[in-house]
């Protein structure tokens, strides 16, 4: 049976492993590895770090926003929360983000970092003549557009990022499961994987996380430091 089944299928069927990656999962092994390493659990907000957001903007579909902190000292990414909505306005997301920032269970309101949006957020809508990026900026969310890379490049970027991530299990439960299940489409007739991912409920979470993986640019280690050059202080 080992020879006829994939590694993931064998682990599920014959070793009773519920953590094994599903067939064709892009990040199943990475998610199982960080689970085993204890990187999914209680992740408190760090008062000294800004909070970045990464978006997948849907119109009729779901919109997902990940909230992530980056500690450039240890290179870790802390995925502290996420927001999901169905058919809501941009005003609703702006208010929900602000309400999340001031929630009583955080030690203090945080400072926003980057708001990373997909490239189609810059497209002007026929009804208003404004893009969703412009609307969000009017609502106080100064977003920027992630590079327009291929889905395959984004998947690889997430694969490199995940080993350095820590997820809050309670606040990000649905998103964690989505990242574990996001998978390639399988053609049972040809017995091979198709090029594109399956578009289902996991896609929105995965697409938003891809935006962070390709769009976040860690600051230079010397950013914000003051040092002397030619008898002058330089920032």
C-alpha cells in the first residue's frame, strides 16, 4: 500500500494521522511541521511591534484579512488575528479593524504597519470612479499594492515564510485549517494534478496570506537608527 498511495494518504489511512497533509496540499507539510514544533498555540500581541494586515478583497465573495507582527530581531512572524466577512462594505472592514485594535483583551492599542492589498484593489470601479485602494485611504487605511506575481510564485513565497510563523490557534483557527487544506486540483481520469489550485472556501485565506508573503518588505536592520557620519547625526 505504501507503493500505491501517496505519503499523505498512507499516513491518514494506515497510521491514523489527522495532521497529515491532504492530497495535493501546497503547504500541508509546512503546517504539520510548525504544529509539531509548537508554533501554533497562544500568541499574545507584542506591544513593541507594529501590526501589518494582508487582504484578499472579494466583491460577492468573502474578504479575509490577516493581522501579523514581525520581529526583525529574531526573524519571527506572529499571526495574532484574522478577520473574515461576507458581502460587507469597505467601511465595515475599516471599523472592524479599528474595533479589533482597541479590544479589551489586548494589552494596549497597537500601531498599524503596512496594509497590503491585491493588485486589483487599484482598479477603478465603474459606479464610483474610484478604486477600492482610494476608498480605503479615505477611511484611514493607507494601503499599498502587493507585487503582481503569479500564483505559483506566491505559493513558493508562503512556503519560505511559514517556518518562521507562529499562529494564534484560537483567533486564527479557521485560517490555519484553510492554509493546511489549500490544494492543487486533481484530475482522477488522467491521475495527475492540474496547474491551478482548487477554488473553494480555503482560497480567500490562502490568497490573503500570499499577499503578505509577496508584499511585505522587512525594514532594513539599520532603519530608524542614528549614527555619526562626517561629524553629523544621520537617521
